[in-house]
C-alpha cells in the first residue's frame, strides 16, 4: 500500500456557516411536486441559451410525471406516463433541440413488457416504440442515447437484467442484444480506446464489461469483494481513459483502456462516491472520495492524501468553479449540510439549508457568469444563488480592468489601455493592495513610454526647397520663405498643405481607433442582448463573434443566427 502523509482538517460543528470563503448563498426559488423526486437533468432543451431543469418524479398510486422548469422556476410543461423506469435527455435526431427519452413499462400477467416514448422540446410525444402504444418484451433500464454508428442519429442503449440492448436510431427494432451473464447495475458510454466509436461499459455487482460497437465484449474485470461505484475519467498518460472502481472493502482499482490493472490502493474508508480533479495543476488528476465521514483527497502520483472531516456520510461530491477562471473547489452534501472545500482540503464554508438533500448540482441557470446551487429533496427542487462579497467583487473587477488594459496595450490602443489601467489602480489603491498597485503603476509607465514613442514616430518634418511643414497630432505649422518664385511656388505650397492635411487626417483617424468593439463582452451577454448589440454595429466581425462563442458558451442557436447574418451581409 502507498505510504502517505495524512492531514486532518476538522470541521467546526457548532457554526452554521464557517470559514473565510468568497461567497454568501441565498434561496432564489423552490418548486414542490406531489410525487417523489427520483432524479434531475439540467439541459438546454429548447436551444435558447438557457438551461432548463427536468424532474423525474415517481408516484405509487397515480402515473409518474416529468416536469420541465425554466431557470426561474416556472413550469414550462409536464408529461404523465405509467411505470417510468429510466430517463435520459439528448438531441436524438440532431436537430439542435433536445428530447426527453422515457423507458416505461412493468410486469403484465407475469411477463415484463416495456416501451420507449420520446418527448420533444414542447412536451409533445414525437416518437413511440413500439408503435401505437403497444409493449415490447424488453423493458430497458439505465437508458442512454448516443450516435453509435456515426450516421447523425442516436441509438437508445439500456439494459435488462443481464443483457445490454441497443434500439436502432429508426426506433422500430433492436439492433443488438449482448448478454453478459451477470446482473447489470448500470451502464456507461465512453470511447475507451480512442477508435472514434463509443463503448458500452456494463457495471455488474462484481464485474465490469467493455462492449464494442460491434457487439463483442472487448474485456471484463472482476473485483472479488464487489463494486461499490465506478467512474470513467482521464487521469494518466497510459492511453485514452481510465476506469476507476471503488470496491465494497474500501479499495481503489484503476484500470487502463485495455482493462489492465494499473493501480490498487486500499484507503481504509467506506467509499460512497468518487470524482477526479486536478487541484495542483500538475496535469494529473487527484481522486476525491466521498466517504462515511469525510471528503478524502488522494494524490496517487505524489503519495499524499488528506481529508476534510464531515458530520455525516457524503451523498454527493462535485468539483467545479463557481465562475470562469475562479478557483476549483469541492462542493459536497451529507444529506443535511453542504460543504464548500478548497483544493487543499481546508473547509471554507458549511451551509445548513433546513431541509433534506438527496443530490446537489452546480449550473449557471441565468447566464450571469456565476453558477447556482440546485438541490433535490424528496419532493422539492431548490435553487440557491451565490453572492460575491464586496471585497472579492472589487478584486475581480480590478483584475478585469488590469487584464483589459494589458490587452489594449498589446493591441496598440494606448488611450484605452491607460484608461483601464487607471481604473484598476484606483480600486487596488482603495483595497490597500500594494503589490497590485505597484503592478498597475509599472503598466502605466509602459503605456506612457509607448505613447511617447508613438508621438515621436508620428511627428514628420518635411522640407521642400524653402518650405518646411511640421505635422503633429494636435496642430499644423507651415513656414514659407518669400524667395520661391513663379507658379511653381504656389504648386509646392499647395502640395505641402495637402500632404499636411492627409497626415493630420491619418493621425486623427488613428486616434479614433481606440473606440474598439469588445466582442468578448458581447458573447457573454444573453442571446437577446447580444443580438441587439450586434445589430447596432456597422460592420460586425462575424467570424470573430463565432470564434469567441464556440470557445465559450457555444450556443448553437446563437451561432446559427450569426452565420445567417454573415451570409445576409455577403448578399
């Protein structure tokens, strides 16, 4: 077993919120259902650039129900269906809108029968298998959707008791049935070996099976003590992906994409959940384990582990940033509390929400750049917003100003650079941040030096015979000597004046260049506001907008709109 140094960071139990974190959290809205919540799916169903929340709620007496809420908690539509077994959300026909796929059915006269309903973005039934509401002899569980054969349409993959089944993308028959001979607990999809096609990974009680697109079992691996949880991730440079298993006797197994065991390590903790994240930015992920009494960090590459003690068993653990470019943190829940933990294992805050917590999610529902915390309890979905404390907000604003000043300096827009550097300096001075005050002053000195160089470069002295013309960015001086004779003198003076005016025009035009368009700011707006801003620009750089959008939010409907505008301009 690996030797490691153990650091214990105790939780302060008597405080509702502890630590020196950067955020306060407040309830924004909640939505109560009459049924029991099974699971949530948070996706942009209607391709409007905003996420929706899909709730799968079970009912023992009445039909089960699907609720779809917008980001503000308003019901968009619901759908009732008897015996829902499994749900997935995916764009099955690749039309840019996502569908809700439902596997449903049960035992009838001692025979298991099932079907598939595919619901469109407006809550209408669009596809049904078998047709006309009949039931097949196959009831799928743990359904997923993926384009296995790369033809632009997605197959539905699910399992029965011991068999993986693939419903064709025509949704009229099954294309594959692959028995593994063991009870299947769940399935996952991933291109393990990098051949461009998804593998189906079947997770059984004691075994996992890697199944290829051709329906053959590539490999399997057995864990004698049983498998508690499984994730597929990229941790090491052995190949494409690793399969990380947590066994029922608290041992971590890491397999490569060929199913070969690379690491086996007993951690002496009851492991409930597993995620990976690169907190120390060394290019190799660390394991983060939710255990019966802590969040346990395991850096196998460095032989180091440390933990943050919790009040109870961890049900959910996430690694995420609350904002772009902010620090990577852990958010975890033990069913009653939520813990905000730094990457070094120190507890930043502990939140008491006064209701039970089954699962937590972190998503930016309102596109303001800060993620919301979404919790599900037995029958309530709650959404909490994070408010950045004032000092932290000032720091972020000053950094944004400094970065913008630096960008403008590199682009040669010196007045803009000076403007934003001064704004950053003012905020850092207010915060008594001497180090960043010094950085701002150094930047301002660089900007001043560039302005001086530019002023010297744009000063041109032209001497023609006895006429000297001096052009600067602020005035024009023309000196003539009376000894120029005849009509040529008039012509020369006229040419000099014209050249001077042209020089002045170019300098003034260059001065106007400072009014640049910040396309990054535009693509960070909502789709509606971004469109409005773009329509006001005389000659938008559509290619730049598309490039920035694809690198950021990648909203397909917005990109399509920009491309249509671009084509319209060419016409």
